[in-house]
């Protein structure tokens, strides 16, 4: 498969690190001079941009967290005057004020290039037609993929999320070959197609690039089988840039290459905040080193993963991050046991009678945490025989106990009982917080 930017994506580590250091130093100087928040936080930590003489010195610079962005809402973290900003995006803000990010003309160009690299890594070329089912709007998914597909020279169908039946007709008639969207919405598409009597086997997709929410390896097998395509995980978040921060390559499908000529990734212990070596699991931290409007320094993403520096069969030299297993915010502590929704998903997906639509409900009853897993049965498995259902529930509950060490009550529900998302799925309802 062709690599979009051969020079940078296959650059020897030593040269890559030299570029990283130079770009990092320039970025630190710039944020220190233009963003009051960074000047203050560096001063408080007793460090100046000129103190950073190697990549290892980066750990002397303080972290940036989501609260810092909210405290500087809406434009306080911008490093250029508004006249140079050509685009604004914002996070959904489901848990408070949205975080607002901006892009200069050059930032949009960089982002488009990185999304083009991502699509190419997934197997797309200028001959492809991209069906882009990511939502268009303040969310970075839609426009991020859109500009990247155009940069690659592919044809993009800006279908966005929603209008699901119409999307299926477009898929059949326009013959797109690359599918992009959140995995939960893509599953919904597959379901609606089936209802309409249209099989993905008769469509023309060769690859799918799915992201914006963590999804498990078992979900991959399910998606690949249902959709008759090769599924790649893409990672990004608006605070860092949007989609296209890292991508799995089609050749290995094992870990996401981080575009290290634009971002420096670290893994830290979320408790001690100390950097961890390659291979160890912890919280992912990013520093952007080429962004103009909204540079971000040591941003704590809350995503849990590890980094793998081993050479990859595809020829890219950029380090790979493993699939995100969850977010520190999403981690549920059930009677003292840590569990991520994606781990439950993995256990559920091992059972072939159930569908990948599930919801976790956490309650506190008599001061004890309880976890209920609602999961849908497949159409052909749904039975009125209560005994069969009860046995299946018991079996899944035992599997969860065995794999994850938590007790969960399983509630098998009929097909389509769990609300479908048009974007990111709501996997957890935690009633303990209300
Ligand atoms: Zn690779």
C-alpha cells in the first residue's frame, strides 16, 4: 500500500527526533510569548522554554488538563489573533462547558495532510469514493475526514450522521469503497441495511476507518464480518487536532501509528504523573509541535493505552499506540474493582448469540455498588422461553466474573431495545453520581 508522505512517515528515528526537538522548542517559545496560561504555568513550575535542551527535558514542563481549557473558555488558549483563525470546532461539552479549539489556514492544511495519510494507511487511494458518516458540525469527525479525503484526491460523499435509510440507498447507488464513522453508528447502519434487505456483501466497500470512541478487537471481527471489509481504528481528539492523530496500518492492524513529526506522545502513571517507559500501560499525554492557533502542551487525554516502538511491517517508523482500552473518566470502580466498558464489551462479544449493543447501568443499593449489563439478543436467538434466557444470562454473568472479577447482573433484552446513537454511543449510565 502506498505511503502518503514517504519522507516523514518512514524517517529514521534519529532524524525524526531531531525534528521533534526543534519543533518542540519553537512551540514552547511561542506559547510562552503568546498564551498567558502557559507563561504562568511554566513560571509556577520554575521552567523556561530555553531550559528544554532535549526531548527528555519535556517532563519538566507542566501538564495541561481539560479544566485549564474550560477556565480559558472560549478563546483564552489561542496563540494567534482571531484574524488568523479560519475554523472553530468544539467538543460536545456533555459534562460542562465545551472546549473550543481553533485552526489557522496552515493548521487546516496540516490536518488535511494527516487525515490523507490516515486514509492511505487504511488502504484508500485517489481512486476511492469515501462515504463519510461522521457527523459534520462542531464535532471534528466530519470535516476532518472530509478535508483529508479531498487532499488524498479521493471522492468524498459528505453524508454525515443520521438519515440512515437514505444512507443505505446512497451506499447502494453511489458505490462508495471506503466507509468512515463511529463504530456504534456503523453497526446501526449495518442493522438498517439488513432490515432493508441490502447486504454489505453486495456493496463495494474495501475498508472502513472507524473511531471517536474506543472499540475492542472482538468488535473488529464482528464489524469485518458484517460489513465485508477491513476495519481500521483511527484516533484523535479535538484538543490535539481531531481525527488523524494516529491510525492503524492495513498491513499490521496492530496498534495505531502516531504522526510523530507533528505530535509527541508520552505515557504517564495517572497517579504519580511520572512518565512510563515504552510498553507500560498508563495515561496518554500529547504535545502538539506544529499547530499555530491552538498549540497544546502535555495534554492529559485521559485515554489509557501503551506505546510500542517496534518496527512495523508497513515500513512506517512512527511509534504505535495500542488500541485505547478506556478512559480514566470512564473507568468504573465497582466494589473496588476497576473495569472499563470496553472490557465488558470484549466478554460480551465472545458470545455469538448476542449483539454488540449494550449498556452498563451502575447503581448503589444499600451502600453497595451494583452493575447491570443490558445487552441485546440476536433476532434469531430471541426466545419466549424464560428458562433459556435465564441460563444464558447466568453464563454471561459467570464469564464477566471470571474474566474481570466483577459481579454483574445480566439483562438480555430484545433486539433494538437499546437506543441507537447517531454519533457516539452512551455505554454507561451511572446512577451513583446523581
Ligand atoms: Zn504499520
